[in-house]
């Protein structure tokens, strides 16, 4: 099964990204018969971020995070969208020319921002078409996405089907969305879904003192130290339970219920758990981020490996137009 995942280079991966997307995707890539295409969607990033230095820094951080958690770049494909931009954008143009305007106008990524049209750029409007090109270019069969991206995969399927009917042959594989309904929602430090845009995330790759400062910012109620507390209503406990063993979680629950255990104690315990749980990944991340040439080598090798696949797809498409 050929699986494809794209990650925008809009920031460093946080705890929510790691537990909700990175670790599940890596596990999927390890299954027999699967091959994964993991790319950094730096062209998509331009719809909201255009600082080259920041994009470069984010790209290295994203790549380092995936490598730190064990993504196998020998078995799979690891590349930057921008390094194959000629293929992605050429296919996007062909797809643009068969995509109805109303389809794009109905996309959530556009409609959610259409109340402030002055802030909507053409890249945001045609975002689903570039995403479709990203997928169809590599004959991807399975696309793991969150529920919010279901519509975009349906649009990709529509574009591929329309093109195949026009060509009267199967130029494109019709991909399937893989939406894991059981994917956990990771709470941020304010209790809302952890998100870069809400600035409520925990960066597990921070130096120890800075990580502890972030954890101490987790919101909690004003229940006195000596009183019993409800673990199921507390953000710190919820985050602890995501990483802890069943025995550790049970012990923490008992601490909350019996009283005499403050939220400060719980945050310290969460901090110590994170250091243990992510010790190896933190060490590997620091190694890669301090050796960017190694990251570059792995990405460049992946780009060389993936280019013939993109070229073969475009050759099929061009043949339809006698180009």
C-alpha cells in the first residue's frame, strides 16, 4: 500500500502533532507491504508564511522530529515539495483547468476565511488543487488525514476521476482517505485542542528548563492543596494519562482523590514523565538539529529517489495533450 502524508513547514512539531499524527504515521509505515511518502509541504506554507529563514528553520525542525522518532528513510520516501516544484506545479495547472470554480469556492479552507476577502490570496483558494497534485503525482493509494481534511481528499478523487474520464483511460489512481476516528485529541495548556495557532502547545524538544516553564503554564482550578481534586477535569492529569502506564495513571488518580497533592506536584510529575518518555527522541532531535547537513543528505536522497515517479506521472498526463 502506498501511503502519502504532507506536513506544512509552518512551525516545529508539538506534543499534539507527535501523538496525533507523527507516531501513528510511523507505525503505519512499518507495516509489511506499506511504503510511505512523507513530504514537507513548504509550497503550501507560503499561503501564510513567507519568511525564508523561518521556513528553512521549520523545515529542519520537522525533518529532525520525524527522524528522531524513527522514520525509515531507506524503506520510504522523504522529500521537500519545493525541490520537486516543477512537477507539482505543472500537474496543478492541468488540474486547475478541469476543476470547477464552485468546487474551490465551497472548500472549507477558503470559506472559513472568506469573510475577510482582502486576506485571502489565490494560493489559499487553489490550495486543494495543489494538494491533489501532491497526491496524484505519486500514485498514492492511502492518505491519512484528520476529519477536517476529508473534503479535500474527496475533491482530489473528483479531479482524478474527471481527468480519467476525459482521457478515457486510468491516468491517475483514485486515492482513499484514511481517517482514524479514534485519533486522540490532545488538549493544550488552556484545555482547547493543542494548536500552534492558539499558542497553547507544549514543545517537547525544548531545553529542560524551558519545557518545565511551559508545563507550569497549564491551566488549573483553585482547589486548595489539601482538598480532593477531580482528575478527569484537570488538563495536567489528562496529558499525564496519555503518556503514563496504567499503574502510573492509577497512582496519579489516587493522589488527586486523596488530597494533600497539589497541581504543582502533578505538573512536576508530568515534566519528569515527559523527560523519560521522550528521552531518546529528544537526544536524536538535538543530534539532527545540530547536524543539518545530515538532514539535507537524507532529504536530497529522498528527492532523487522520488523524482522518477513524479516524472512518469507527468509523462502520462502530457501524452493526453500531445505535449
